[in-house]
């Protein structure tokens, strides 16, 4: 009898996770406090001036993204940029926007730079204002932090990486674009999972852990394998990279130049879905 029961238990499907593997990556609106975090607002300057999380600093992540694409985001670049924002290794950084793609790109760039503790505001600015929390119109000038020697993290994939991984069995490539875009071609073997599917349609917050795990399982996105995410220009891919890490993936890279580069290259292998 024991043998039969043991065999049945071994054959039973694994229980779905009740919570995220890394719940600290997400911060709920009520916890978005400048005394707890260095808060970065990545919206436009006009929107920031109209109202922002008290204590938040306005920052444009576009120049950071361009520096990465141009190969100019070296240790000296990040040391200066992060010091100007008052970022130190001792205090976690919280990023938000009214567009998750922009906030996630900011989060990913901070992690790429080597910031050890960077997080996202769950639901972004819309969730914050829906919760009717305090809003400030006072511009914040961060104190100049001392320059740090940040240790860059291996979070960037380049064209050669993706070509090598195309169709590989021991890695996972995730296409986060829309069905219409994917129909025009994709990286061979890439799993298709549009970035918006990670979010609740109403709140725009990340779906609960069981729902995310179900999605990853259905689309054959293996959290145990090295993963590369891509879209058209790196923003949607950053959302997926965050979602994968939230659920426990340990080796996730964003192909930041994405299909904008890959699709335009006549030498890269492509697959029609």
C-alpha cells in the first residue's frame, strides 16, 4: 500500500506556486515612500511637474538606453549617472511610470548597471493615483552621492547571442510582441508570449503567481533555462525579463536592440509562425 501511495504522489502534478519567487521586486502603491526607497519617476517632465510620488526624482531613461545601444554605457558612465541621482548600494531603488514598458526598461537598465536592489511600483502611476495617495508637485533635486564602482550584471543579449540560441534546446527565447508583429517573422524556436498577458487587464498590475506560472507552462517558457527576451526595441522585452525574474528565473537577458536589429539583418535566420 505504501508503495502504491508513494507512486501516486510522485505522479501527482507539482503544486502551483502560491506567491512570487521574488516578491520584493514589486512594491505596492501604499509602500512607495521616499524614506524607504530612492524613487525614480520615468514619465515626462511635464507629467512629473503636474504631480508625482512625494520625494520622487524625475529621470529620463531614453539616454541610458541609447548609451547601451551605442556601447557607451561603461562603468564610468554609470558611476556618474547614478551618483547624480543620489543612488547608493545601501538604499533600494523604486521605479515607476504611467507606462510599464518605460518603468521596466528603467529597472532593467539599473540592474544592468549593477544596482543590487531595484524594484517596480506594481500598477505604476495609475495604481498609485487610484489608491488616492499623497501627490506632490515639488521638484526634487537629489543629493549628489559619492561615485561608486558598480559591478555590471550580465543582463544584455546581443545579436550574436540570439543567432546562437535560435532553435537551441538548452535555452529559451521569448518573443513578447503582438500576434500581428510575430506573423511577419520571429527568431526560430522562440516562444511567443505577448508582454500584456502578464498583467491584469483592469489594474495593470502583474497577475498572481499561479496565473503567471500557468502562462509560462502553456507557452513552454522554461524558468530553469537561460532566457533571452525580445520585442521591437527592448521595452516590452524588459517587462518580460522582469516577469521571468519575479517568478524565479535566474539567467534572463534582454536583447535590447531586439527585432529592430534582428529583423533588418538579411543574414539572420527567421521563422514564420
